[in-house]
């Protein structure tokens, strides 16, 4: 047993010495570098001292006891450094340690330091006065239990007060350091229970500490993610319940372990050690389980609180999530709503330019690509009632949602649970479909009211972002109009130059040199005006809309493209279909779409233009379909860039052609749809309402 104990602590001393020296020499951390290296070296010194004691057949003495207090203090100091940083208040108050939302004054840490000093004093007195050692033994054991509980509390606080990204870096270190404190807690609790230290537990302690070295080293390799920033703090009751439950669990498992030891005979120690290791591993899995945390939160809210939420904390977290800088506001809105009901994710639906509700964001990912008309019964129900819809409840008791008809895509969606309407000024701005919660959550008036008001708040943030984007577009158009002023100035100079040349033409028309200058001037003016016209891709036309035969407008647009290759082909399935529009603008819109198809298609490809009634059987509209076999576009490009003004992939393009096309088609009451596949081609469908002369005359 002596050789085993010496080897056990020698292994721990070697591991922590190597880790401490590695941290000192190569790890470029922040404030944690000094505290981590000090903790590792203090642990190495403590383990080496215990190894020497084992060789001398000494189980416990005051020197190693003092080193153990220093070891615990060093690890606690490292956890405090990892948990917070020192800040000064704006009103000039003394600096204090900020731990999440809860301020911990310096006095708190000073009190913990006093506990350490008292323990060191007691150890020293016992060392110099052996007569007092039996008297101080019991208080010292209680002090060691307190140090273990304090260490476990710090580990729990560090992990809980970090973001998901930061937890990825520190979780193994938390498991290792927490394992050391948990083992000490069990060992000293056992000593208090049986009034003596267990030699077996004392011997295995070195191996247990040595096993934590690779866990801490693994976290060090992830050091780039270790920061001292803070996430939102959890409720104190949640932390206390988790810590108290862990302590009860460890005591129960310790009791079972001792039972196995006494009934197991020669295998008792092996059975006890294996059982305790499995029990501690299971505790670690439970503590790091999102489902377990969710269940604990729901249980605490149900049994210990009158209300389910701490509204101040929840609203601060909700507002902070929505107010973060950067893109992806839609994903953050889903996340803010999902956390309220422990949902693992969802999708955000908003109205697009065509008046349909489509998926604009998904958290963590988008899992559907369908759309829902704004005038569908489902959307009208959400707008009129502003209810949060429980899909499972609707399936079981549809009578509670009178007038509601859920679409098939929602009923067939996996893990669908709640539909939260996003209301803005009594109008349906959008809605969020949340996935089923990790742990069962019973919906009541409090949760539903919270989701409704949170949905309205999220809608205001999303609407503000849309308004900001619209303002940016308006400013871009303002800049474009400002550019037009300079173009007009250049045209004025060209007109003045040509007028002067025309005035001198009668006098010098027989002069060969004047004729050469005149031709050069005309050529320069023509080239200059062509460049100006390329910049001005939009012109105002005061002509009123008039009935136009769509096939005639398409033929005229194609005639202007006859010089290009590949030559577009025209298929008129039904002639004489009329629309009410401005000829020049409609021809420019269709011509732009045809021109894009030609430019995207190689010379040996095909461009087809078809004029017919819509494929869905409607008789009150006409469809112009432009299909090419060109490069095609990705779904992401269509959604994010195709209709965005002043964003073009062409070197000389201004990026307003497709935007202007959709704007004018929408102004006429029609729609512009696009479908495309990379390297296979693109199809634009322009659907315009028919203008029936007979019906118009009857109404007149």
C-alpha cells in the first residue's frame, strides 16, 4: 500500500509539474496565466510532499495539510480570475468583481481569504503544539469540507456564466477541477462520518488528481476561446439547487460505495472505486446536459415560485439578444423567443415583396422552403386573434381554435410545437414556428402572455431593420439622382459644343479641315452621350398607361435584340392578350430580362420567350415566360442579391435593372417569379393582369 500511495502521488506531482512549466513557458493567456501556473505548481508541490509522506508511512501531517490549503486556494483564485475581472464603478466607487449580473464586493473574496488564513493558522498551531492537534482535528476537517464546497461552487459559477462558445473551451477544465474538489468533499465527509481518514481513499487520491491533468491540458489547447467576458447570470436558486443536489448525490453514492466495500470481501475496494468513478461520470453527464438543465429550471419555477419567470432577468436577456450588433437579427429573434420556453430552435416567417410569407431565417438552421399566402386562412386567423397556437393542442382539440385551418407543411413539420405571431400595429408582420421543448412545458396564461408581448417586441426590432434597409436604398437612389445632375451638366456642355459647330457650319462647310474637325466632334459627342445613357438606365415618362397587346410588346423587345447571339425564339400560344401599361417602360422591363438571359447563355445555348395564359388555369392574367440554358443562379443569390438595388455582378452594371423590373411589374398588379439551378439555366415568369376592353366599357 505504501508503494501504491507513493506512486499515486508521484504521478500527480509529475503531471502537474509538467503542466505548470508548460503554462509558464508557452501559453499566452490573459490574467489566467499566472493563476493557472501557480495552481499547477502548488498542486505538484502538494502531491510531491504527500508522496514523501507515503514513503515514510505518514498518512497526514501539518506540513502537507498547509500545502493542501495553498493548493485549494490557488485553484480557487484561478477560477475567480476565469470568472470575472475587476472594474470600477462610473460614480467613483471602489473596484469590485463583476460576476455576471450579481456584484461580488472585494469583501466577499476577503472573507474567503480569511477562511484560508484561519485554516493555515490552525495547521501551524497543530504543527508546533502536538497536544492541540486532536482538539483542532475536527474543525480542520470541517474547514476542508468547506473548501471543497467553495471550489465546487466556483466551478459551477464559471461554467454557468459563460456563453455557449466559451463553454466549449472551459468545459474539460471545469470537469477536471470540479472532480478534484468533489473527491476531496467525499473523502473528508467520509472522515467526518467515521472519525478517521480512509487509507484507501487517501491512496487513490493521487491517481484521481493525475487524471485531471489531461482534461486541463485539453482546455489549454482551446485557449483562444478563453475570455473574461460574461454571459447573463442564472438565478441564485437554480445554482443553489444544482449544487445542493450534487452534494446529496455524492453523499448517497458514497454510502452505496461503502456498502459495496464491506459486502464485497477482497473485491470490495475495487467494486467501490469502480462504482464511485461511474457515479461521478454520470453526475458530470447530467450537469452538462441541456435537457437536465431545462427540466431543473421548469421544476424550480413550478414548485418554488409563484410565477414562472424572473421578468427583469428575462427581459434584460431578451433585449440584449435582440440588440446585439451585427447581422442575423432574424436568427437572434428566434433564439430570444425559443429560450423563453426551452425550445431548441425554430423558423422565422416574414412577408416578402410578393405579399407571401416565406422563411427568412432559421435557428439553428432553415428546414423548409415553402411559402404561405398572406390572405390564407391561417394568416388571417393569426392576424385577427393574435393567438399563440399550440399545434399539438390543435390536433387533439381543434374546437378550441374555431376558424383555424393549419397548412399541411406545418402539420407535417418535425418537432413543430408553437406558432408565435409577430404583431406590429395590429397587423401580422410575421410569425415564428418553435420546435418542441427539451422538457415538457405546460402552457398557461403567463407563458402565452409572455410569448405574445415578446413577439410584438421582436416584430418592432425586425420592422426597424427593414426601415433602416429601406432608408439605405432611398439614400442610394438619392445619390443616383445626384449623379443625374452631373450627367445633365455634361449634356449641356455637349449641346453647347454642337450648337457652336452648327452655327459655323454654313460659313466653313467647304473647308476640308473644318469638315474633319466636325466629324471628330460629332464622333466624340456620340460616344460621350452613349456613356451617359449607359449611366442613366431609368427615365421618367409622363405618358399615361394604355391597353397594349403583350405579344406585340414582346416582338418589339425581341426586334431590338436581333443582333445578339443566341437569337431568342418566340412562342405565342395565345395572341391578343392585352394589359394596361406604359409601352416604353413595359418594353424596357421585358427587354432587360431578355437581355440578361442572352448574356447568361453561351452562343450555342437557347433562349425561349413564351406568351400564354398562366399554367395554374387563371383566365384573368397573361404570363410571359423567359427561359434560358445559361449559367443559372443559386438560391442564396436569388434570395439575397438578385433583387437588391445597386448590387450587380456585371462590371459595368448598376444593379437596378431587375429591381426596376420587379417594381414596375408589382405596380401593374402583377408578379415576377424566378426559378434557377446552377449550370442548368433560369426561368423568369412575368404574370400581369389582363385588361378586358368589353368589361371596362360595361362598367363605364
